[in-house]
């Protein structure tokens, strides 16, 4: 990427280490055509500095974040929220949490399906369990916490109490499979053991785990394959991985940026080299690949009383990539979903059908056409021994909770699907307004506005403004809270 700053002149930034893969990913840009309604209203003419979700924004939220506190029980050098080291405490009241949640739920046309409590370490908020209950009462399907896992590991009852309150997902910080990695990324010893205990507690409580590794070149990029293998071996608890190449904060000189920058395409090639389970040039897709499938499922399955909408992720193709691995935990076999189909053809067909069903939603027509396409584009010669099309259909139906074909209500099947994804959050050097205008990860803030992740945490950085406005000085907070202040 080449940019020119009126003050500092031209500069360049590396946004992908492999041009062929970058171009391949850019070819698949599906448009949600979403027109957001019931929005608080920022100013599209002043994008992104006038942000708050505005009529110009191009994507609905696949997930909305709600920060419960900026306190944390770690001091990670990689934290984009600078949690725990700031001179103030930002910790919304339960009333503020309720209002922020309702504000996010009011946005139309696609009702929010997924909320993530974040921070800081959200489990430290005195309102954590109540926040989970509020989300459950409102029928939000995926209620998750972005957590370092410490409280889950430390207190054997914590995971079950959280699950009882409504928590059904954990976005677990998971930078590698050995302790030395955490010493660098998180600044403390002993965290690997903590991760294992936290996952065990979550497994017992039925909380589905997404592993969230922050990847730094030269620190833990040699373990991306081991992280994938760990997930594949623990699919009774782990349902997804979301790799996050680190974003730079502050001023970083060009030579240092060049040495430390880790891109999405680096990840794809490293995973191929370290595992052979996914081919870089064949098995990775932009995150938005789910969008045409989601449109068809909507036409086929309809919406329920809460306005169920399948997972849309209409982000810009440069924001992230994904792959889906079918794994048989009993035998250890795995195959990328994309190897089972003529993907080029299937995507063309599905995209065309999605457009048709949006205009003429007919359940019978969409189901018949979809089945025809799947049969036509299926490549049985690539299926591992024991994986039949019927078993594949059961797995797909289970993921939709039986809505797609109505043949199953169970979520667990012989062959399970692992989502392997990555999102490269932006920083000041690789910032693209086109990306943030499609952002699907939103924040609900106490000022009544909703912000895309990459205007909240970088670029215009609304986080700083919101937190200073709605926080109290740390000393004042410590006096008021006494013992809790030690955390
Ligand atoms: S980033 Fe999106 S919500 Fe923010 S001002 Fe731009 S178009 Fe509007
Ligand atoms: S959070 Fe940033 S990287 Fe992710 S979709 Fe939004 S703009 Fe793109």
C-alpha cells in the first residue's frame, strides 16, 4: 500500500506478503447490500472521524462488543485497549450495560445474534453474570466473553455459574502451546497451564471455545500449526480459531515494521508448511464467503420470533480470511471443506441463487436449487474414507440447528466443522477507510453510539474519548471499592 501524508510525505506499508493469494482473496467480495435502519446516526460525510454507525455504513454487525471494564489481571504488552495501565477505571453500570445492549439490538434489518463482553478482562466486572443474564433474556444466541481465562482456571465453579447465567462462548486468548510464548506476549509465567485448566472448565460447563492467538513474527508464528492441531484434538470444547496478527500501536520505524509485520497471507503459508492440513492457495477465503450462503439459509429457514438471521460477515476481503476443516475426532481424519467441492463453480451458483432468493424468497425453490448445486459441484473423489454426502448434510444441518434441512437437532456429529479464521485489525500504518466502512465487528458505547471496531480501537480511536468521558480516576475508584481495587 502506498499513501501520502500531507505533513510527512509518501510512505509504503506491506499488506500481504503473497500477491497471488492477496489477489485471489480480493476476487471474492460478496455484497450484503444491507441498508441499516434504526441507527443512532453518525455523519457519513465525515467518515471516519464523524463515526458512530451512520447511514453510509455498508455492513450489519456479525458481533457487537460491549466493554464491561478496563481493569485486567494481566498487563499484556500487546493490549490494544491499554487495559490496566491507564490512570482511570472505566466500568459501566448495569443500567448502562442494559442500555448499550438494547441500543445494539434495535438496529435493523438484521437483528444482532452475537454479543461479546470485552474489556479489559470482562469477568472482573461486578456485573459480568448479570450482563450474561440480560443477553440471555433478550434471546441473543451467541453470548461470549473475550477472556484470558484466569478466573475460569482459578475458580472451579466460575465456568458453570457463567454458563447458568447465559454465557455459551469464550473468545479465549491463546497465543501458543508452550509457556515461553506467553512470557513474551503476556509478560508472565505459568499461563499455558492456566489455558489448559480454563478449557477443561469450559468443556465441563458446555461453553464453546474459540481460540484467539495474537501472532507476532519471530515470537509465536512458528506455533500456528501447533495451535491448529491443538484445536483439532480438542473439538469437544473448541469450535473455532481466530488468529489475530498483531497491530502496531505508537510510532514504529519502517525498518522495524518491515521486520515485525505479519500478514494474513503469511499465516496461510505458515499453516500449510507446519501442518499440511490447509493449502494456502486453495483452501482460504475471505470472511465474507458466508454471506451468500447465509442469504439462502434465511430464505429457506425463515426467521423465528426473535428475528433469527444466520451469520453474515460482510467485511472487506482484506480484513480477514477463513477456512473450514471437517474433522473426525474419533479417527483424526481431516479435510478442508473446499476440497469437497468445485468451489469456483459452487460460489458462482450460490451467489446467483442468493440474489434470486432475496428478490423472490421461495423456500421450495431455494432448497431444490441448493441441493442440485451441492450434488453437481461435489467431488466425492476428495472425500476421506467414511465421509459420505449424507454425513456431510447432517453436519451442515446440525450447524444451522436443524433449520436448513430439518433432519437433525443435534449439534454433535461424527464429522465436525472447525472454523479456522483470521482477522487483521487495522493500525495507523495499514489503515483503509474502505475496510472500516464494511466493518462487521461493532462496539456499543455509553454515549448511545455504535462504533466499528477499527474506528473504536485505531484510526480515530473513539475508545480513548469514550473511556475518558465515562470513567473515574483510579484513586477515586479504589477508595470507593476497597478490596476489589487490588485486582
Ligand atoms: S466507518 Fe462506517 S459508521 Fe463510521 S462514519 Fe464511516 S461509514 Fe459511517
Ligand atoms: S474490525 Fe477492522 S479488520 Fe475487522 S472487519 Fe472491522 S475494519 Fe475489518
